[in-house]
């Protein structure tokens, strides 16, 4: 995608990776991105700058605690989301998290693809997200239709009250004739407020994580008894259909990708905590 001009990250004119170049630390709990505004995102180009493992200071051991300041808020905003292939093997569908568009790639050979012969991008239907951004990820090809799952993230100061007002919503958009004219229905087939009470992420004390919270870029946004924390934030990562044709929706905890079961709890410093992810499964 990137090599052929369909960017999933910043352009090569963006700042190089690093503190003071692509990002700045705000204390030990937040990072802000630097660089000129990228027209694909409306955000500083530093948001899309992905450092190498060496630049990010990541160990060769997956179990060594680390700090990864720029990557924390890149989760769900950079690179690729869901990937699906049509039933005849001719088309590969890819969700680009960076520009938030769906791409259809025509494969040169459905049985042994080695290249792409055409690429078309499709914008999702316009959806108003108060205090947030429409963030797609999930993708499913089913019965000659494409289904896209997305959330209103609430990431710009949004709120969510169980049984009350909310800025957090989950949507499913339906594309008809994806191998032909490929058109999105203007209205989502599912529009679900995420202001419901959910199962706890921590239940041996508390309990904690009984609801969804807006997307956050601040490592201090946590609940629970130190060093066991949670702070479920919704990322709509998968759609499947069961044998009866019921839609099953996987809503992952974005914070679980930002943190880990045993890692440094902030963007600098060495204190370790234990994050407990709190995702959910919904059926329609």
C-alpha cells in the first residue's frame, strides 16, 4: 500500500522518528505529535511516523518492560485494520486505519496472486461523532456484501454514562455489490450506543471496568488497585456470522493494545503495572 502511494502512515517528508522530532513528551503520561498537518488525517504528520524497534528502544525479548511513547496513541490510527477476500478470490479488501477508507485491490490471479492490477478507495458514509472521530477497523465479506465496523471514539474530550448520555457508538456499514459498483448504504445497518453496563475486566476486587470509556492518549487514565489496572476503551475489530446468519461483533479493548499484562506503566520511567483488558462480544 505505502509503496504504491496508498499511505497507511506519514509521508517520507514527515519528521524523522524521535522525541523533539516526530513527538514530544508531556510529563511522563502523554505524547503530542509534531510536524506539518497531514491532509489525510488533519493531524500533525508525526502521528504517522513509525519508528524501528531500535529507534523505539524495544528489546529483542518480548517480556522486557519498555516505554514506547509515540506508539501509545497510534493504536487504531495507523497501518491496517481488517482484511478480507471475495469468495471468488479476485478482490482483496483492506481497511486503512490512517485515512479511514476501505480499499479494494484487484488481484492478478485469484488462485495464485502475485500482484495487484487495480486499486479503488471508498470513503465511509459521513457520521457525526460528538467529541470524537469515526474510527473503522472491522471488515467482513459475507453473501456478496462487505460489512465495516467502526466506533465513535470520544477521543476529543468525550464522555459516556451508563444508561445516560454518551459520545461512544458502534456502527456497522453495509456495502452492496462489492465486486461491481461497490456502493455503501448511506445509513448504518447497526447504530448502537455503548452506554450499557458490561462485564468487569477486574472482578477479584472492585469490580472495575464495568463500562466503556473514551479513547485516551494518557497513561494515567486507569481504574483499579495498584498495580492491577483497567480502562476499557472500545475498538470494533471483527465481524463474523454464525450458521443462522446472526452477526457477531467483537469490540476489543484498545487500552489492552496500548498497555500489556506486565509493562512500564507510563511513557517514561520504570514502574511496572498489570493491565487487564476488558473487551466484549455482541450479537445481532
